[in-house]
């Protein structure tokens, strides 16, 4: 996808405000969701029932709802509902469609939809990924916006990496749940070393390209 600094210029007024609000929420999503954490879920009780996974899911759904609300409002304000068409959307749709079928025929459809109290990673979580990708593809329309979105992602990855190093050095400043009380491996705010590794590997090409 090519980005042009002069393309899709915003008009002054409410439309510009709504577009900027949408972009800010997108950057907040990219930055905050990987770092979402709540120490109130001790012993899997409380509002989130979890330290790591449920706060991320809740933050994702809240920010997505706000982002889409502002974006749709901006489209209404402009009087234009032009949506970008990208072949990647077909693959993302096929992926989510397959997961939806698997959820429907699962022996435990509720768990497949919402996830488990110790692993909130069901269909509802997977839907957030293409949803945020779709809104980014339709609103991040200049090089400057793209650069700022990547900066937000790299800032979150930097914090997660630094926190993981502190955990290895046994200098973890945040409370842990009972499952991870004795862990020495780096899991940062991901709740699982594998999830942290996957996240950092996905982010790795961007600092390399910038360097």
C-alpha cells in the first residue's frame, strides 16, 4: 500500500477533529494493549479475574469501540463511506471465518468464544486483531501517521523488553499471580514467555528497518 502525504487531506472542522481522535485512539491501542496489566485479579478474583489476559481483552474491546465510533462519525461528517480495498482483507476474513466455524462446532463453544479464566484467548480476542488492522489500513493514510503508529508500537515493545530484563534480574516491580510467583523467565506483561517472544519477534523488523 502506498502512502502519499498529500492524499486524503482532512478538511477543517468536526471532520478533522474526529479523524485526529480516531488516530490517537489507534496509537493508544498499539501502545497500551500489549502493556495492559491489572494487579487486582489475585487468585483470579475481582473485576478482571486475571493479571494479564483479561485486562488486554477489555482494553482492546474498549479502544476498538471508541476508534470505530470516531471513525464512522468522521465518515458521516464527510458524507463519504469510501473504504480501502486490500487483498489482505480476504485472507484476514478467511482466517476469522475459519475460527468462527471452529468455535460454533467446538465441544465447549463458550470457552472457544470467550477463553478460559486462566487464558482469555478465544474468538473474541482473535477478532480484535483484524479489526484493528482494518481500521489502521483505512485511517493511517500518510507517511507521518504511519511513522507515528510504528513509534507507538516500538515504544510499547521497548517497555515490555526492559520489563522482561528486570524480571530475569529478579527486580520485577509489579505483583504477580500465584502461577508466576516463582518464575525467573521473562514474560513481561504478556503472562507467558512464548507470547512475549512472539510479540517481540513480530516487532523486530521495524527497529531493524529504522536502523
